[in-house]
């Protein structure tokens, strides 16, 4: 007869959606400064023993990914809360790095997971400017200031320097995954750190995630049907709302294409 007074379990829930960093013309991606307050509020919810994070991101800035990952882990330690991460369509590259902040990681069987690597892409326009009769003039203080200029021929030494930086970033990424997933990783079948990505089902076999499931069903299974989920999500400011309804189709298209180029690496 005392069930009426039974306390309901409370879970704080953060949603992270989009490209990581200041991507797109309107700079509406996931970045640390934009998420710091939201993360702090979620972890400071005293009645919640667990913070759930839903992530849907193809990656982006390595720095912003690391900052968010480290802040989540610091807040979890400070507030003594477990973190459960749920991947939606994609948790790849920097998106997966942030997912590694979870004590447990879940995904849909069709989610795209992984891409533990570093990429740099560009174009070369040297033949084009010759064809249209343009002369490139570059003046620098510092012999390497024009490294990887798309209007100049690639230099072997520039590519070698870039590869060194990429290898350093890759090592940092691998370290995060190994510390997060530890003995759960199944290294016997596939090279996990090649930059390849997999379905949620395969990611479970490889130990990159713990199980298949979405936030609603898993949280109810763990904490009961009457679990209370408190959502924390960055609200759109006046400018964002204004831009999203703008009639300037050219600006909107430029923004969409920039973000789409990152999403399309994973078939979205």
C-alpha cells in the first residue's frame, strides 16, 4: 500500500546532433563552448544517478571531440554518475570518440559506428589556373607558411609533415578508445583502428559498443517503466531560428552542402 510513495528513478538525458565543430556557414555544429553549460546542468541534477547521452554525428573537429569527451568524463567523476551513450544514425570518427565517454554504449543494429582514423582532404587547382591564365603570387615569411596551398604543386616534404601530425592525432584517438573499451575490444578479426566503419551489429561483435538498443527501451529496462527522463539540449537562439527560416536559399544551400559532405562519408 506504500507503492504510491515509491520514488521514481530519474535519468538526465543530453542530445548531441550534427557535425562536430563550427561547421557550415551558420556555425551550428557541436562544439565544447556550446555544450559545456548543458553538460554541467545534466550532471548537476542531484536526483539522477545516471546521465544518458544520445549522439548522432559523423565527426568533425578532433579538438572539439576531445574537449567534449574529457569534460563528460570529468563531470561523471566529479558528480559520481554513470554515463550511458546511445548512438543513432552515426557515431563515427569524432562522434565515436565522444561516445567513448560512456561507461556503456548502445546503438541501433543499422547505426554506423567506428571510423577510428584521421582524414585531411583538399583539391588541387594548379592545372585549372594555368588553363584560365591566372598567375598565382604568394609571399610568405616562413618557408612552410604556404604548406598544402591548393593552387601550388604538392611537395613531398609537406605531405610528410601532414602525415606526422595525422599519426599523432590517430594515436590520441586510439588511446581514448583503448582506455574506454579496454578488454571489451575484439581484436582477433579486424584491424579496429584502420579508419573502417561498421554497422551497429558488427560493432557489437567487435566490442566497440556493448549492445543493441535505443534510449527509451534501454532506460526503461534498466530503471523501470516509470523512469523519468529529463532532457537537456541546446536550444536554438534567435539568430539560428531566423537563419533556419531565411529565404536566402543560396546561403542555406552552402551550409547544407558543407555539412552533407561530411555526412556522406557514411552513406547519409
